[in-house]
């Protein structure tokens, strides 16, 4: 009579099925969940097969709350990590192959392993070096070379892959927002344009991919960057893209259909929002940075008593100041007839300031005005805030 399968036996059975599917090309994915290990930020792990120059490997994607980390392992390393994880850190796993699914569940000392046959499922491509589906590719573009993203051969540099990925992600986000603007040839103003990464990418995509005429103006205080931007735009044949020197508040945004500001420091974000509202722009999109103005008021003012135990810690005060600042910005935009949403736009460990406020004008100025004013007043009272900088601009 055969002895009943033990916990380690069940783990080895799952690993054997994974190894066999990997070798035969039948592996779709392996997902590990129910994590209860030492890393408080880790949510789970997803494993798939990839083919790189030096052979087939197990690709582990570690899912964290704000980012993903990918690590590739040869088979012995991968199986050892999976074995240890299933034993001590993960309480569930789901193996998907082209022929069957297998579900692993551990509750204390009890382990269950269930298998179900499937039909008609295909394995995903394992070619890690295939061309990625991006709005912009790394072909021979003068602006990619001028901005140091591509080398002389037109291929994106290895040390610029993260930047290129972020640029493409921004284009993915902004393309449908710009498409929704009804103006036949919309004017887009980028406040604090810097080197103009986003401006070149957006113009290239709109004109050469989406086949839509646009005008883009990058406003930048540093004159050398303005000169370089205009030279690069001319060399790229981007007639509708230009850069102008000056501050956000000095720029005349009249006629702007979209106002964008990425990582404008502290109240410069409010300057951009103000300019967009005054211009009646159909789209205002800002990625705030350095939320100092509200934090100083929170530190100097009287917080609600229930908040004191939490906000006496500097790191929590900083995070709360960011949330309060951007919440008030969103409410002030709604007060002036915009529909708003806030979301994370680049999940990346190298870009900690990655929240995007998107406001689209919906024509209902004053909608629920009393309720919005009440919400603003309540938040200010709770956090000891006298006035948000943007309020002062809009009241002037």
C-alpha cells in the first residue's frame, strides 16, 4: 500500500510538472501568491520561460506595491528558489500549461494539489529579444540621437532603455487624451520642458504615427536647453515643435488646448494648472513634485487631534502633505469645470514622483460648487491649512 503524499512530495510534484512544461515548451506561467515572508512590500511572483542569447531561462517577476523587479535564473537556481518559497513563504501557486492547470494550496501543514486538463491553449512567445510593441521604435530618428537616447546607428543605447521605456509609456498615456481634444490642430504647451523628451516623442507620434497635425511649445527657463531644443526640432523637420525661454507665469498660454507639466517643483505645478484653467484648456495634466508649500503649513498650523500620532513622524507627514496637496489641486480643478483623475503613470524604482493628475474640461462649470467648496474647507481645517497656493492664484 502506497503511503499518502506529504507536503514536500506535493511541492516536488508541482516542480516536476513545471520543469517538464518548461522543457517541452508547454509552460504558460507559474504564479506564486499568499506571500508571508520577510519583505513587507512583496505581493507575489510570476514565473515564465524566456529565450535569450545564452539559452532558455526562468524569468521571475517580483510584484511589489509600486514596482516590478525582473530576475532571470538558470533551471537549478530557479527550482531551488521555488522549492524554498513554496515551503516557507508562499501559501498558493497556480501553474498554467498548454495541456493542464495545477493549483497548489498550503494551509498550515495541510497541502492540496489539484490538476485540471485544458484544451486549445497556446504557449506565449519566449523570445526576450523580439521587438517590443511600443508607440515609438528605435529607428533612425535625429531627435533620439540628439537627446542621447540612440547611438549613431539609430539603435537605442543600453543605458537609455529605461528612459526610452518611460517616454513610450508617456506617449501611451497622452495619445488618447490628445486624440479626445476636438480642435482640428491642437496646441499643446509643456511647462518646464527641460530637454523636451516628451515634446519630441509626442510630436513624432502625433504627426508620423497618428497622422494628426499638432503644435507643441516647450516652455523652459534655461536658455541653452531652449536653443538646443529648437535646433533639434529643426534638424528633425518638426515644424510645429518649438521651445520658448521664460517662466511659466510669464508665458502667455492663450489658445492652448492642452497644458502639461511633468515634475514642476512645488508651486510651479500650480502655476501650470492656473495657466491651463485661465486659457480654458481642454486638457490639463501635471505630475507634481516637491510638495513643500502645504507641508510647511501643516507643520506650522494646528492639525486635527486624531492626526497627531500619525503625522508626528516626518515620513508620514511628507506623504500626507503630498496627498493633501494633490487632493486640493484636483478639487480646485473640479471647481472650475474639469473632470479629474489621479493615477500612477510610471511604475519604476528610479522615478519616485510618479503620480499624474489628469483634468479634462467637461463644460459643467460650477457643478456641485457648494459641495466642492465644503470639501476644500473641511480638508484645510483638518490639516491646519490657511490657503493652498493655487487658491490664491485663482482668486487674484
